[in-house]
């Protein structure tokens, strides 16, 4: 058993080494110019070993997505345990998000050149990114579900985690392009829009806003449906990360 545990630990170390080396080379040379062979050589492992842990460069980036999410989860647990209002929980999640991704700012800009391509498997909306997308949407579901002041209509409650994921992606995109010291513009945008979102959610619960809310949510659901001639249209909607029956 001790021997097996040792092998597992060594395997995890090798996997982490390959990932760190890949990120280093991506920063130095760019994503497209970096090869798996170059990563293996820099890491001091056989090319076959590199492919054993990661079948492609795309898998390396997906592992990077997963690592940054785990770092975020570790930081945000205390926020979710102590904050009670939807506004404070969302604010805490976004604050910890910006803090945990800040060390990767330069790399995120390099990665964005590839991830922005709609055909890239690294695109956050791609099928390959669905597991990472689902994990973050579930985090926002926890933000909503644990808020003591939430009194949401069922239709909004079902869609809100994915809407918050989309909002957070917008903040991350702004952060990638932000060159202000300490990313102060991104922080200002995030804090003010969190307040705005909290107010809009409150307003959406008013009876007078019911028809408008339903129109907006219906539009969002329709936009997720594939159109004729679009890839995947024959098989029906992909399904959202939290509401697989409603399109994704």
C-alpha cells in the first residue's frame, strides 16, 4: 500500500511539473508556438510521459482552468459560510475570484488569443469547457441557494446561476484587458455592478416586473436553442450546465 501511495504521489508531482512547465512556456513563446515536445524537454520527462498525463495542449489548459477554480474555491469557502445576503455573497465570490486569478494576468492575455476563437476547444462556451463551466455555475448556484434574503420567482432562480456565470465572464474579460495599476478599474466595475445586479434582482421580484422578467428569460432560453443548419441542431439543444432540459 505504501508503495502504491508513493507511486501516486510521484505521478501527481510529475503531472504538476508538466503543467507548470507548460504554463511557463506558454508565457515565453505563446500558446500556438509551444509544442508538447518542447514541454517534455523543458520538464525533463519523456514525450510519452507528457502525453500520458495530458493528451494535448488543450488538456493542459483545461487542467489550468481546473486549478484556478480549486484555488478560488479554497478562498471563497469562508465567504459563503459567513455572508448571508445575496449581494454580499456575490461580492465575496467576485472579490476572491479577482484575487486568485491576479497572478495569472499576463498568461490570461496570451491564452485569450486562442480562447477567443469560437472554434477553439479552449473557448469558455465550448463543449470541451463544459465541465469547468458547470463547476463555476454550481458555485453561483450555491451563492443563490445560501442567501437568506432571496425571495426569487422559480423561473429566475433556475436561470440566475448561469446568468451570474455570464456576468463573471464579462468581468474576467475586462480584467484581461485592464492595464490600470492593481487592476483598479476592474475592481471598481465589479463592485458597482454587483450592487446594480443585487438591485435589479430585487426589482425583478415585483409583480409589476413579472411580464418583463418572463420576456427576458424567454429570450435567453431561445438564444440557447440551435437554429436550422447550426452544428448540433439535429440532436436538439445541448443543455445548460444546471438546467439540462432548457438548452445550453
